[in-house]
């Protein structure tokens, strides 16, 4: 995988061997007991990964407030 699943930007990180990689985001959190399966993940650039967590935190605050 060489581009973000959301915005399509090319993977910004490089391994020592020169291959690119993205950050993995679990759609359903492992900490909530979900499975660590490929079907439960998306590959995201750092900006989209951070935005995903910001939106989740805001959503959680709304449901608690």
C-alpha cells in the first residue's frame, strides 16, 4: 500500500530498505475487544490518522456531555 486510504497522498514514511509505509488505523479499537484483522484496518497518512482520533474524541465528548 503506497497511498492513504482516505486522501490518496503517497506514503510519507520510508523503511531502511526504501519501501514506503503508512500508519495503520483500526476501525474498531483493539482496546474495546475487537480483532486485529486486515478487514478492521485502514492505511492512513499521519494527518488523516490524527484527524480520525480528533473526531473520535469530539464525538465521545458530545455523547458524555
